[in-house]
């Protein structure tokens, strides 16, 4: 899912930058999941409104399309995640959870 970000990563990319990128990816992933589960477009439209007219709009659309095309059957949301580095290697841990259509 994060592949559209990979070409942006180089030696000057800090751990904070990569954690921020993963936060964006998780937000988009969850927005698409909730849109599908709740049969709406409210969540992705909210994200689109926030980036409309910016350079980020293209990246947002790439992430939304990638989630739908490659992982559209995976309707688990990401509840918690961690991005850490050990010995110079990126490690990602994510907790999957099933969204519910019930309120409350």
C-alpha cells in the first residue's frame, strides 16, 4: 500500500518523515475500508477536501486506487501500528480490526 511513497525515500528521509508517511497510508487505508463497509464515500471525500488543490491530491488518489485495486477484499481496519528501526532496517507492526456497521 505504501509503495507510492517509496520513491520519495532517500538518505535524507528521517524516521519522523517515514512515520508521518505511514500515518497517511493508515488513514487512507481506513477511510477506504469504512467507505466500503458503510457503503458511503464520506471518508475518502473528507480526505479529498483536505488536499484539493495541493500537490498531495495526486498521491492521495494513488493511495485510494491502490487500496481498492490491490487490497479491496481486505476489509480489516488498522487499529494500531508501529514503525521502528532496528539495525538500520524498517520494521512495521500493525493491528488489524474489523470495523462494525453498528453505532456506539
